[in-house]
C-alpha cells in the first residue's frame, strides 16, 4: 500500500522555507475558517442529526484532537501505555467546576490551575507507576482513571453523582464573546491550544527530551545503558501529556457549563487511545486525522442511533485488520532502518 | 470506618471472599493464558464473560424451559440442569474465544502489528460484542431462574456455608487443578508452554503455532464460561454491562499474581476476593475499587512482577 506519510514528507522537503511558511499559514487560516464550512448550501450534509456541525466541531472533534495529541506524547512518543488518560481531563474539568463556582476567578485564570493540578497528579501517579513495566503501567493508569471517577462520585465538593451545575463560561477576549450557542469562539481557543501543543511536540522531538523518549520507546534497556535517565524522561512525558489533558478539561467544563462523573468513564480513555492508534501512532497528522474521523463518525451516524456504537466497533475492527499501524503510520524510513539492524 | 465487622463477621467475610475470588480466578485465566502465550492483553475477555452469563440464562430458560417463577429443582433434574448449563456456557465461551482470536488477532499477527494495534482490535471486538448484546436484550437486565434451593450446610465460626458458595469453591478447585494438570502434563499443554517460552523455537520444533494460539483462547474461554455460570447461579441476574467490572477485577487478579503465571492467578484471586469483601465491609462498598487499586499499586511497587512473579519459564528477555 502507498505510504501517504512518506510521499507528503518528500514533497514537503523539496519546498523552500518561504513556501513552507506560506503553506502553513494558508492551512491554519483554512482550519480557522472551518466553523463556517457548514453554512454553505452543498456542505450542509456535514450537519449531524442531533447537534449542528459547529457544535460537533468543538466537541468532540477539536477537543479529541487536542487530547489525542496530548496522549500521543505519552503513548506514541515514549511508548508508555496510559489507559486512564480521562483522569487528567476530569481533573481539569473539576478544577474548573469547583473553582469557577466557588471563587470569582474566570476561565483564563483557572486554566493554569487546571493544568497545574493535572500535572501534579500526573507526577504523583507517575513516580510509583513509571518504575514498572509497560503492562503494569497500563492497569495502574486504568485504575487511576476509575479512582478519580469514583472519588468525584462520592465526595460532596464535586456534587456526587449530580455533578456541578452552572460552571461559568469564559469572559470575552479581544471582543470575541463566549456564549452557549456560539461555537466558533471555543473552536478558535482550542485551535490555539492545538497549535501550541503541535509546536511544543515538534520542539521537543528534535531536542534532548524527544530523543530520550524515542530511545525509551524503541528499547528501554538500551536507552538506560546509553545514560538516559528513564524515570525523569518518562515523568516528563507523562506530566506534559497530563497538562494537555487538564487544559482540555478546563475548556470542556467551561463550554458545557455542567460536569458529572459519568462523563469521565473508561470508555473516553479508550476512545482517545483508539483515535491515535487508528490514525497512526506517534505521527501528529495521523493523530489529527484519526481523532477527527473517530470523533465525527459516531455523531454523523446517529440516525441509526441504536446501532451506532456497533457500527463504530465494526469499522474500527475492519480498519485495524487492514492497516494495523493506523491510517498514517510513522515514517517508513525508521522501519527500514530497524529491518537493517535486525 | 466500621471495624466491628472484623470481629463479628471475620470468617463469614473470608468465606465469601474466597468464593468471589474463585470467580475472579476463572475469568483471569482467560487473560493470563493468552498473555502467557502471546504477551498481549486479551481485552475482549470481559465481554466473553458477559456472553457466558447470557448463555447460562439461555440454557436454563430457553433450552431446558425452566421458568423464572417455577419451583426450585431437585434430584436428578437439578444436577442435569446445572451440568448442562455449565457445559453450555463453557463451550459457547470457548468457541467465542476462538472466534475472537480469528477476528481480532489472527490477521494482525500475520502482518506483524505492534501490541497497541492488537489492543485496539480487541477493544473493537469487545465493543461489537457489548453493543450487539445491548441491542438484542434492549439494555434490560435478565433474571436467571432460582434453580438451586439455597439451603445451608450449617454455620461454622459464624460463616454460613451455603450450597452455592460451596459449589463455587469446590468446582473452582476442580477446574483449576484440571487445568494446571493439563498445562503441566499433557502434550498440548507442553506445546502451550513451549510457545510461551519462544515462538520462533517452538515453530522450529514443529508446533503448529496457530493451533496452539487457538487452543489457548479456547481454554481461556472455557474457564471464563465456567465463571459466568457460577456468577449467574449465585447472583441470579445479568446485564449487558456486567463484563466491565468483573473483567477489571479479573485482570487485576492476573496482575497481582504475576500475569502469565497460572498458580499466581489463583493466589491473586483469593487475595483480591477477600480484600474486596473486607474493604466493602469496613469502608463501604463505594470505596471498594479505590482500596483494591491502592493495594495493587503498593504490591507492584514492592514486587514489580506480582506477588508470585511471572512463571519462571516465561521471564522476558
């Protein structure tokens, strides 16, 4: 099968730097205009049966892309299997919910707190858990995700099973107001976060942490022998991933104005993981493509409402059987090198 | 906190914990066997268990025509019904295990996919199983008829030896011992252990790899099906989402005892079952999973390979 990733990479490399920046600007502009793509006649098919296209574009699509990129740092870049990513999302959302209703701080002021608490919990969980081998890490993170949900379900400060109602929406920024049925503003906020994360990942990838993650992912023992401090770099990757999840949670709580424990189940963790594996693990563009498809598909096929999860499962199964490395896999070059090494 | 139960119900909680533990052990064999051979987590096993609980109900109500409101059975008809339902559930789950392997693993193995690819395809399979059951049963819980008159053998040290508790423990022991013998003594069991040591070398020794993998999934399904039968007989109700919590507990069981290690799974199950009973009695059942996972993290910190370690012949390179 043709490898789209390598084809486009070689085209990209043949361009001059100004052409590259121009292309990036055009793409960002086009993406920023996406909220209006549904308002033209022929594209109204984008609307999903229950919610408008704009609403779906913010949640789940944009938010899933953001979280997918965050989880990709943990799973894709450094090869740590995290099955409880939703915990960090929940911590961000509950930070927003509790601080937003109890203090007079607004969303933008709470955002750093949400990120901080998510990172802190990532650090506290990671310190014991990251010393363990991959499969054990998987079950511990899975358990952590469930624990956060159970704690939220049983404490009074989180509103128990009823959750927190009346989370304030963000105040206007640069004249852009944020209201319940105005989705474009939220989309742009998340888009800015996504661009920040992409920029961050790209910087990390070519620097020391990125190389350390790559080494850890390929072979932990060899990496340790070469002097990579496993625990430190794993913690880095884990907490940065947690920070992205926390940021997503704050924005999500502020947008929906209501949070409850049943929004943060194991299924969400799995769905985000499915997004990045489906798209192509470790590849930013694959993750974005996978998250967009898997977030949009269940909403679009809501007309077969009862069977939509079934169809979703079947599609996932078929694609994984046809392309086990995802739609846009990691660079082929790396694979060839691996084969030569063998 | 309610520490009084420690005094008043100590042995009763132990007994219930052991019975629950056996159900966990039997499900966890579905994870541990597959992990031992393929080094992959069989995520669809929880849904295989779920299908097994429904298969038990179908065997009792659909095939043997026992009505929900009918009197409990006695004598030959009781034994016949129980054995038939047990075998039916086991076989359905066993063949479902083979099917799961064919659909979710076989092609990916041939393509040489990475472990995460298997994980997602197994999860996709479990979504398909779960959703199909949900649609077919209209999300309604299914009640299983009370076939077994739940009389008690009597009380010893405050523990109530009820017939269903005893049945779970005795059959659990029997199934476990048979499986353990099978894996250590028979030719096929040796093939399974050989593959778990080294896939490449066992192929060179003329072992049919695909057949061994199918067999492993079949055996895992059989024990999971037995667990499903016991669960349905004891709790008398099932629903499409029953698999998640039990699957999670069983997976924890496998990890506690050292995943890939059969006897470890046994001790892990006993430990987890008793721990769950005590923590729900002392702290309240809503904190049960929190306690379990705290203990799991502590155990793994102290013994990174599980309490009893991964089986010696299976240490990874």
